[in-house]
């Protein structure tokens, strides 16, 4: 008996064999059943047919991901769907299906994509069955889609950040219509659960706890391209992590643009601190990380939860953006320098060995020498373990783009170099302080340059290379940090943790 997907409950649909689905029935209306129907259609019929026409045994796909952890996780979902329908992942852009999952947070992220598209067109001319797919944040900008429609006609599928769950359906539409398929949603309040995904690492995984952003920092395009903030139900998150753990995952990274406002809009509100406590109870899970924590919503209870929960890593990424209260106000960040420093103090009091990392923007409109000096001062005072520094990039449509006093590029570059030097010096000093210590390391991968070494991470996120074998991957070890090499350590196993 073939399966009628319309009769399968949500939680069971991911377990069915696509080859058993009855594809002669109409497509279900409900999600995720509808997508499983299209996956079955592709797997049973459309993908093998296309491979045959192309004279191949199977078709290959290659996804390139730009941008942040959100995009990385989205790409895993796309790969999950591709694998389900019979594509084989290939690490080359000569694949039969090349997908760019794009980022638009800064202008240069954006430009890279256009450059590479021209180059892809060359491959497509050699392989007429090759498909090009574009998705991600850049596609949420109407000007980008207009430009693609007029100047990049050879792109096959374009979709946005809100409808990646529809990937299978879009591929079917493309196969059936032979035309450029464009499907962009302005926003959504929908969260589709129980879709397939494929992890890049067997032992660790990102887990979305929320989508979108409501903060509208005045320089940032993310709220426009990722839509309004939506939290997933704690039950769905816990269930996903339990499944991941059963499948060998020992570390999760809880993902959200502002995890500190997690759960506020749920029918039964839950705080991020409460969620952490729930996740911490999951048996078999070893490490919990999260990103990103907006200082304005960081509660005392979260600090307490971090202190109490043994699995939560001793690391907090706490974007500063600027050390000048005047600039922070214009950035619409809702905290000032003093409030930021108070949070740092509280975190260090509660968790003395916590690592702090940050993001800083240089050259925000109207930033003066004085403002910059304040940023430098906070950097010196906090002593970040590491910091990502960015030159302000004007994003059309954001309030900051319309501000008149854009900074002089030469001055911005000078400030940027000064800041980078300071940040690097401090990082090196902080790293050096751990030399000689024995610390817990999660073995993550075989070293690419020296196969006798295993590369792992400390709870504070620093990288350690130590002699070992691939069977150690995914396990925890006590490692002596024998030598600090600036940004990473060389170590040797002290004992099995
Ligand atoms: N939600 C996260 C940040 C996501 S974007 C947070 O609020 O911390 C990652 C980083 O990119 C930001 O922290 C910011 O430092 C940087 N960024 C965002 N917009 C930018 C712009 N227009 N120019 C330069 N850097 C930017
Ligand atoms: Fe952008 Fe601010 Fe939202 Fe972060 S919190 S994604 S910086 S608008
Ligand atoms: Fe870029 Fe989108 Fe992330 S714009 S930084 S990929 S949310």
C-alpha cells in the first residue's frame, strides 16, 4: 500500500520513505506534508528522469553559504532536502545544481555574489542541465531581484529567507515550467517544523530558537530581510535537540539575532534563561552555546542560568558596536556605555573565567575622533578575548543610510587599523594567560595540514590542536595547553574527560 501523505501526522512525516509515497494523489495543502509530497515526486520521478536525460547516474549539487550562522543553518536545511530527493553533494561549482545562499549585511558580501554569477554562467554553457539557485538575505531586496531579472536571466530559481521550506516545491515548478522561478515573501508568521536537514558536522549543530529581528538598529538591514521576530515553541526546540543528541550531537548552538528576547511573543511566554535551563537537562548533550546576545535584553536571570547550567559554555558574544553613548543612541541600540560595562562586570563576577567576544563598527555616520576614542577605551577596559571589527557599510533603506554626515573613508581606515591592532594585542595577551593550563576540549576535526593532529575547541571557543586520531572526534578530552600560538594553542592529552 502506497502512503497518502494527507493522513500522516506532522511529527511522523520525516520518518517515512519517500519511495513509498503515492504521488498519483493531489499534493496535500498542509505543511510539512506538502513538501514531502514534492520531495517524493522529485525522488521517484523527476530527478532520475533529468539525470537520465543528462546521461548521468545521479545529479550533484553544491551550496555555497555567505553570511552568518543563520544562513549556515538554512543551508543545512537545503542540503537535507537535496539529499532526500537524490542529489549527491559535490564540493565544486561544476555541479548540476549550484546554489548561493546570500548575505547582504555589508555591501562587499553583496558584490561577491554578482562577481561569481558571471563565472557560473561559463559552467552553465558547458552543461545545459546545470541549474543555478539563489536564496538568502540578498534576495529579500527588491532591487536585487530586479537586477537579476534583467541582467542574469540564466538564474533558474530565486527564493528568499521566509520560504526556504518550499525548496522542493520550487524545484518541481522549475522542472515543469522551464522558466526562471521567483518566489519571495515579504514576511511571514509561519514556522514550518519537521523538515529534513543535514548537518555539516556529525557531533555539533546549530538550532534555530527564533527567526527575524525587531530591533532595527539604524545601520542594519537584517530586520528588513529576515522579517519580524518569531520564537519557536520550547517543545519543538527540545524535541529537535533530543533527536540530534540521539543522532550523535554533543554540542548545540542556539541561534537567534537576539536570543535574549526569546519567547516574549509566544502564547505562553518563556524567557531565554528558562529555555537554557530546559536544554541543560537534556541527557547526553555536553555543550550549549548561543548567538547573539543583545546587551539591552540581557537579564540577571540569564547570568544566573549561565552560572548554574554546567553545559553552557563559558563564552558570551556581546556585540558592543560602539563605545560612545552618543553613537549608541543614534544606532538605536538602547544601552549606553555604562550599562554595557555594568553587564560585563556582572558577567565576570558570576563567571570569572568567561570569555567575552564582540562586534564593533567603525565609521558610523557622524562618528568623531572622540567617539572612536571611547570605543577604544571600552575595548581596553573589557579586554575582549576576540572581536570582529567592521567598517560601516551603507545599506540602502536603513535610517543610517540617509544620515548626512557620512565619515571620511581615509579617517575610517585609520581608525579601523588602530582598533584592529589594539584588539589583536589584547586577544594575544588573553590567550597567553591560559598557556600551561589543563582544560576540557571537544575534538572537532582532523587537522587539515597535519593529519596526526586533531583540532578541537575549549569551552571559551578557542582552538586547540593536539595529537590524536579521527575516532576521537565528537568526544571531550582534558588537554594541557602546552603552547599558545597567539590565536590558538598546541596541546597534548592529559586525560580522557
Ligand atoms: N543580531 C546581531 C548581529 C547580526 S549582524 C546583533 O545584534 O548583535 C553581525 C554584525 O554585523 C553586527 O553585530 C554588526 O557589527 C555588523 N553590521 C551590521 N550591519 C552593518 C553595517 N551596515 N555595516 C557594518 N557592519 C554591520
Ligand atoms: Fe541587526 Fe540590530 Fe537586529 Fe542585530 S539586533 S540583527 S544588529 S537590527
Ligand atoms: Fe547576512 Fe542575513 Fe546573516 S544579511 S549576516 S546572512 S541574517
